[in-house]
C-alpha cells in the first residue's frame, strides 16, 4: 500500500518535472521564433500597420515590397557573386584541407609533419582580422582589389586551419593498412588518396563543407574591405548599403533582410539534420 | 633505399600539403608581418608616399580614448557572451540530450538564428528594440506601464543590449557543441550516480561539468576569440555610437581605415594582436591547469 502511494507520488513529481521542462523549452522557442515571425510578417505590411499591430498577420500578401527590394539590391548579381565566392571557397577548403589532413596524420611521427601542423594550428589562435591592413596592402599589391578572387583566397585561407584540424583528427580513424594494401597493389600516394581515402572521409567532408558554407556566405568584413565596387559586391553589402541609405523606410527594408537570409534559411530547412549533426561531430573531434 | 628514391617518395606528400601551406603563408603570415611593419610607417590614402615614421603612430596611442574604449568593450563583449551563453546553454543541452519527445524540433528552432547572417540579426533587433513608436519591445514595456528604454541610444545600456542580441543568435551553436560532447559521456556514469543517490545538482557538478570539459574549452576559447572580433553586429545596430560608447576593436580599426589613416590603423591592429595573444595565452594556460586537475 505504502509502496503504491510512493510510486504515485513519484509519478506525479515526474509529470510535474516534465511539464516544467516543456514550458521552459517552449518559452525559449517562442523567444527564438517571435523575431523571425516579426521579420516575415512585416514585409507584407505598411509602416502604419506594422506600428499598430506588429504581431498581427498581414491583411494581404502584397509582394510589391519584395519586387522593389529585389531591384534595388540588384539581387541576381549580388546573389551570383555571393554564390560564386561560397562555391569556390568551400570547394577549395575541402580539397586542400583533406589532402593536408591526410598527409599530416600519416606523417605525424615526423618532425616536419608536426611543425607544419603547429603552423596551421596557430591560425586558429591569431585572428586574421587584426592584420587586415597588411592583407589590404597585399591584395592591392597583387592587383586583386575588386576581384572576387580576393575574398575567395582570403576565405579559403582563414578557414583552412580548423578544416585541416578536423580532417587530420578524422584520418586517425582510417586504418593505415588501407594505405599499405594500395601500395602493394602498386598505387602511388596520390592515387591511394583519391580512390581510397577521400571517399572514406565523407562524414568530415560534409561537416567541413557545411560549416564553411555558413562562414563564407555570411562573411561581411572581407567583402567590405576588398570588394568596394558595387558590381562585385555581395548580398550583405547590398543590405548594408540600402539600409544605411533609407533606414526610415521600414517596408522597404524588411523584404531586403528576408532576401538576405533566405538562401541560407532554405539551405537550413532542408539540411537541418545534417547541419546540426555536422557541428556536433566537429565539436567531438575538438 | 637510395637518396633519389627517398626524395621521390616524399614529393607527393609535399605536393599535397603545399596548397594549404602556401596559402597560409601568403594570406595569413605575410599580412601579419605587413601589419606590424606598416604600423611604423606614415601611410595614408591621401599621399602615394609611404614613409618610415618610427614610433610616431604609437606615441599617439596612450592618449587615444577610442582605442581604450574599444579594447574594454571587446573584452566585455567576449567575456559576457561566453559566460551568459554557457550558463543558459548547459542545462538546455542536458535536457535536450535526454529522451524527450520533440527534442529535435527544439534543437532545430534554437539553432535557427545561427544561420541568419549577423548583420541581418543586428538590423532586425535594431527595429524590434527601437525607441520610436514602431519598436515592438518598447510597445510592450510602455504597455506594462514602464518607461521606454532607449536600448541602443543610451550609452549605459547599449553594449549590454548588443551582448544579449548576440546571445540570442549564438546560444544554439554553443548548445550543439555541448550536445556533441554529452553524447560521448557514457550513460553508465549517469546511472552509477543515480544509484549512489546523487541528486540532480551533484550530478550536474560532479559528472556533467567535468565530462563536458572538452566542450567548455571549445566554447570558451573560440567564444572569447570570436568575441574579440565582434564587428557585424555593431555595424548593424549602433555603428559604435552613441558617442563611441560601443566602439570595439574592429569597428574602431575600420573607422581609422575608412578615414584613410592606414598606418595608424595598422598600429591599432598590432596593439589588438597583442591583446588577443594575451587572452589566448591566459585561456590556454587556464584550461591546461583545469584539465590537469581533472586528470588526477
């Protein structure tokens, strides 16, 4: 009898804890979602309506704000620049870091291997932004100002250290015997890498590619310094330019912000599971 | 194996590391030395000549109020975001690591702001927290009968407002790092602790926190270093104002850069580099000690 009462009391306590947990999580979720909801609904409202009823649903789906924003941002061009920078940078990061990570793991018993790894690792501790003036001088000297290559090369370089770090840690789980078997079959180092090792690195490649897509796409400071001609600028610079100009025209601005985050939001909605598990996997390696 | 054979064998390895190493040397190491070098030069946008000027850039620094404020603000921003984030995130990660219905939805929602660009997040909150009649948060505050808060216009609260916006955007990131680590703590440990009759609080302090040491290290070290680099969110919300009260390392450097004072901006960069190095050394040293103590 007493036991039954106790289990009942325990059950009650458990239920209470569970309910409290859900309330707590829901409150935070709402705090996350309200600003995003606000951002979306305001794009369809007049400034007056947005001021009087910020949380109300829009009375009609008027896309004229989006069309105006699309034109003012020169969206197709800005999108193309951002997309090219991201695509080429991420490809470069994946290729260079996987090759280097492979070698630096296989040669981690050699002095040279350790030294090169330490050199690259130092890139994670020194923020490159502090030496951006030197970089500016270099980019000007190389005649890369207002060329997408300036941001591409810089974005590859600053993201390489962490990528090499992840790839090298992952290589520790790929058995050495595979290399030896390939060698007996007469494959060279490079062939072994491209045909056997690289395909096995898929999970880390996914992590590196996803993390860096976010990093490169959202890089604002690099383009701000090196892509000063409007023809070469990226989506974020268009937002910066336009919001700086008309910061009182609310309905003009909100569609721009949505257009700015939409590509990555769509990417996130489809890849959400992989993005989160990618970040998790990355952290475990650290 | 003869010498030629040996060289032949190492060539592919060198070739495969070369792109990474060369890019790193050219676009990371060289600019570092360039910045230090040009901090001793008179280099402006107004004259084609770049002349050696000794310490003249550095002589101005002790009287430069903006530099002091920006170092102070960057340190405050980095420390506050890391501390607040960790305090909020760790319990949430523990809860979302348990077998809870709907945990994936919560994870997805909490992580969502991470993919929004920081610049846009800054603009969005600037409008939400606006002190004009449009500001949603101030509408609630005045609706409750309190006085409006000038979140970004009041120099005493602006920096803290920015810190909270940053936490809003990035706590999902910190949460996922903790989650990744929690999956590595074996469930046996938790069970053993509950058999011992350890309560939730003891379990948190004596099992979860030490078990989370690797994730805490990542979150604190990267959080501090990223915090020192804060730029986008300031540009979007206050642009360093009011009266330079929210100026940070990178915004003040950018303003010297856009004024065309490249040499002086390089001196800023060099000073900041030293600050960042000191912070990194303190952090790494501190964590080494902590890990040694946990290892005992």
